[in-house]
């Protein structure tokens, strides 16, 4: 695989695959920003765990 250390990566959507992708990217030392249009209790829990791991997460974001 190619080097991801300090690369800025945007993950759109925090469903099962978005969460998994974010975790993989964080393990590979990428600088992860994850966004999702939804904003519910379960998603906030996922967001909190990703933020604890170093990601920046924004919920309730709409992408034009």
C-alpha cells in the first residue's frame, strides 16, 4: 500500500463502511476528516470514538 502518514483524507458518510474506512486511515496515520448528513445519538457515539482516535468529525453536513 502507499504511504498515508500525514495525508489529508475526507470520508463522506459514517455508515459501516465509512466508519471502517476512517479507522483504517487513522491506523495508517492519515489526517482524517469525516462528515455525515445525519446527526443522531448512535452516530454521535461513533463520531466521539473517531474523535478520540484523532479524527475530525462533523455531523449534519450537507454536500452540494
